[in-house]
């Protein structure tokens, strides 16, 4: 089962986040085989972290909750909240398989939070975006049967263009666009 976990930073927690960076990486190293994508969200100047995204394949919702809430930064109070949802890997690949590589161009996390779960939207890949999609799929209920929104990681020239990855914006109660970059322990 695939899950998207987005830890949103608590304002003013950057020093604590920096202090716990090695603990965070060591924790994530334990999940290396399960990772589909990972990386921090950033402020507009891309200098300060605002959150941390992890998409991974885990056995069940209980394992996903343990992953999210046992994370050292969460335990220490770095994060103000956590979005944890089942997710479906529509692309069928990891971020490391993205042909555009880890650094070229601006990268974004786009979260579309569904307005009405009975009217699923953007289940198919958006047209003409193949070269820019890093990860894409629906956000689902724990049992995987109810559509709750859509999440994408992509390369785009700017936030407004990134937002258009969701082709039916009227079906969302909110659409969030966050600066994002490939994550992981530096080599």
C-alpha cells in the first residue's frame, strides 16, 4: 500500500530541524527500500524548509501512522501537523527514475484537497506533462476506496504552471502549491 506523508513545519522550528537532521536521515535510511519519493518543501526563496514529504510503500495504515508519528522531528516538535493519506502511484516509478534528474528546473508539491469524495477528479495522468511529472496519484481513504484528493510532485517553470497539473480545479476545496526539492542524505 502506498502512502503520502506531509509533515508541515512549526513556525520557528528550523534550528531544531537542523539539530535533528542526522536523526531524521538515519530514520529514513530504515525505509530506503520503501521510498517512492522524498524531500523538503521550501519557502519562496528556497532557503528555509517548510515541511517534509515522504511517499512510500508500507504494509498497512498502522505502519504508515507509525512511520509518520515515530519520525524524530515529529517526536521533538518540529512539525505542526501531518497529512497522511493512502496514495496510488499512477506513474509506477520512484523519483529516482524521473528522467529529468534531481536538480534541473523548479520542483513543486501540488496538493489538491477534494471537495466532494463522490466526484473523484484527475485520476488519469494529465495530458502533455509526461516529461515533468516526478510522482502523481490520488489521495485515498485508509481502505483505498474513497477519493480524497490528488497529489503530484513535478517540475514546472513557476507555481501557477505547477497548479495546472490539476485539470479540474473546481473539484477541489483547496489546492496548495509548495516549492519542493529532491531529498535524502547527501552522497
